[in-house]
C-alpha cells in the first residue's frame, strides 16, 4: 500500500443506503399526489366557471423554468376547490385503461403533476369566487393545462379547463447530472431531452476552460409503461420520461476547470444546445490537498410555488438544496445516499427533482445510492417486499442517474476521490446503530440482521466512519464495537480508533423521525432537525467532520480525526485483527 492511499484505504467507509423507516408506521410520508382520487373524477363543466393561464408560450429566451399566472372564477366557490397542473395538456381516458376492468372508464386517468388548494393562496376566494394563482413550471417535454376541481381530493369534479401552455422548445437538453466514472479521471454527464436517436444525435462539447473544445458521443436510454412493476407507476402516475443520455468525458487532467454543454445534432443538420456549464475535475488519487465531501439522504423535492402541500411531505428539502447551492464553492463531491425524489411512482416528480438539484449536480459529481423508495416492490427481486417505490422497482433511479457499478440495477459500487475511497451498498436500512423511536421499540436499535454479521468485517478493515439514512434525523455514535464504546473521546480522535463511528444522516428533507425516550450510552449527539454532513480532508493526517442544519447552515456537531501512516500501515488485506478490546 502506498502512503498516498491513507484516507482512501482507511478513513471513510460510506454505506450509503436510505429510505423511510417510520413513515408507514406513524401515518406520515404519503406522496402528495397519491391523495388525489383521480379515478373518481367526474365532469361538472360549467359555463359560469373559467380558468385562464398566461403567458401561453414559455422559454422564449431559452429559460427552462418560468412563472405562470392563473386567473380563475367559480360561481359556487368552496373550501375544497383546487387547481391541478396537467402535462400533457390533454388529459382524458383515451390513452389508458382503468385499474379494474369492471370499473367505469374514468374521464381522467392521469394524476396532475402538481396542485394547489385555491383558498390557501387567495383568502378572498370563498367570498368572491375569483382568484389569482402563480405556478412555477419547468420544461418537461410536453404542453400544460390547468384544471379547476371542486369536491376536494377525494371526490373531484372537473369544473373548468384552461388554455394550453408550452415551452418554445419542449425537447431541449436539460438538467445535467455529473457523476464520477469508473476511473478517477473520467466524468460522466447525464441529461434529459425529448429527442430520440432516430431524430437527433446526442453529444457533449467540452474541454479545458478557454481552450479548444472536443465532442464526445452519448448513449441514450428510456423506458415505457411496461417497464414499471405496478401502480401508480403503470397507471395514474405514468408520464413519458423522455430520453436520458449519458456521455463519458475521459482522460481529464486533475484539479482542472472544464466547461461543457449538451447538444443534439438534428437530421436537418441543425444543432440544439443546452446552457454552458462547468466543473472541476477530480484530484489525482491520493493527492494531498483540500478535499470536501457532502453526505446526506432522504431529501426528496418540494415546489417553490407552494404546490403539493410540500410542507407536509419533504419540508426540509428546499432548505438543504439552497444551503448546498450557497456553499457550492466549498464542495467537491456530493453523495445522496438513497430516497432520492420520493416520486413513489409519480414519474413527473423525477423531472422536478433533477431541476431542483441542477445547480449542484451540474457543477460537482452527484453520486446516488438506492433506497426503498426507489427499489422496493413485491416479487421484483427487492430484498424487502414492500411497495415503497410505487411500482418503479428501481428503473427510474438507475436510468435517471449514472453510477459506476458493474450492474447499475444493483447499486453496489465504489469510487475514488483524491484521498477518499467510498463504498456504496444498497440495503435500504441502518446497518449500524440508531436510537430511532421504532428501532428502539423493536429492541434492536438498528436492523437486527445487520451489524451482527458485519461488525467483524468493519473491524478487520479498520472502518472508521459508516453513514446511513432511512431514519429521518441525525445521530452520531462513539467509536463502537459490539454495542460498547471503545473510546471515551467525543471531539478529537487520534491514532487507531479501534472501532467504527456510525452516523445516521437521513434528515435532508423528508418529515423527521422521532428518537426514543432513552438515549443509549453509545449515542453522542442526536438532532431532530433537517441537515447534512460535510467531511473536509486537509491532508493525509487530518479530517474534519461537521454536521450542519439546513435551516441556517451552521455547524451543530463536529469532531476531528488525526492519524499517521504508521497507524494503518499493518492494515493490509487479511492483515488486521477481526476483533477489538472493549472498554
């Protein structure tokens, strides 16, 4: 082992696997769009009710996000009136079948991509029957229309439908997601467009900033309704995902700034371009330099216009996103370790998530893990036989994002960044320690089948740090082995740690998970708030760990690790003892 591999071999084991442990138990975590009984919708169109949207053409200056003003009137306003945004704009039963063939074919068979209760945004509506609403739309490869419903979400009656709204180029290449390739000097660019390969050739133009640019081809993937495993992904949640393209930018110089933009060469010879983006390439493996990593899970998405009752589902997601954007100059790579968008089978939400994180994912590698809300579905090969993916069964996550695994459907992979070596495992659950309320009630303080099988392995290979999600809070343990602290220090560790510090970092956005009343002796810090972890390696011997709250970006928990090469020199393959002394 070379000295330059100190951190990559020892300092960080990243078990990045997330999900939603307590949501299904305590009644929280219901996908907002799933609350709409769209199959029960009936027609109640009225000439005395209307809804109009303006402007009708968006993106005239190549914008991919625009605000739309919606004016409506209803001759019989009620507290249950709501406006849904539908895309494509024409929504009727001609394009799909009812879930149960015995049921009457529905008038409306697709869920809206977002919605608002009218009275929540115009307090005079119940008195006047008139309201003005503002919606933020992103380019999603199809036109839009707005529909006014009465009867609430459980018994919707369609009262009025608006004019159609569209973007000037709905097929434009959008929402780039960077990721490390299979080697340290390779960056991948993944993006979404409306162009199939029979109408345009996808590519990336890129190069060192200010120098001659080169072209790299891109592969194209997509999927159809039949690729989904069940409802709602196959039914009311289905929406055409467009085409997902990935290009591999190879032989990068280390620590160098590159610019890039995605393009499509049309059959008529015209080229369609995205905006211009930039990134800094990875350091040389083992390079002794400042390197900064952000880790979090269970973030999800929210709508900046207040749609979808976002405050009830992923209330912290925009705070986390915005804090990362503000500090982006001090971040080198991001790990979103599972439960990515919480689309749960409502496929339109993946576009909205990639739009939300675009300022981050377009500038630094955005590495993901798979959670139960991406993968779990009965009889699909998932270890847990739940329905948390809403019928996606992993297809969306593995297609929308690139990971450098041999089998992308498995989401087990490793990647290097400078002094760090990350190992990502797809388990959906906390393998180490968590004093989450429901884990405590089960008496295990984690998945019962996990740490008993893995602790000797972690100890053998001197794993200092392990990260998990699934539980929506923050918790840090002492260096621990077999449920016992092996070190009494809390804020600074030096030399061999002789145990693993386990960190739950699943509070990036989704509703929070309660802790147990009892605080185990191994739990050093717990926080019932939204936040994320940041690791800063200053050199081969010094690592700073920080936990920051999303609401203010301030550090609420931290510690340092200092160690020299001699501390891990003996830790070669099969050369470390699999057990440790307990204190």
